[in-house]
């Protein structure tokens, strides 16, 4: 998350998205860099990472 803060991405998101939408978008971007998976597998990947403990979001593919 340091890189998100360093580039001001979270602040940009706050101007255009809700906090939940911002966290979902950041999580999806991180997943594509770390382990590119289809959207249907995103929730499973996310649940196994430390991001799931620091972000209170739902990444079910039907909600995205």
C-alpha cells in the first residue's frame, strides 16, 4: 500500500469513488500485478492475502 500512497492514488480515488469502490479497484490492480487471475477467482486470491485483513471489502465477482 506504500506505493498507492506514494503516487497519491488513494487521494485521486477519493475524489471520484466511494471508499469501498476505491479499495476494490486498488485490490483488483494489485491482484493483476501479483497474480493475474480472472475476476471470478479474485475473491479466493484476496481472501488468502494480508490485504483481506487490512481492507474490509467484498470482492465477489458478481458485485464488481
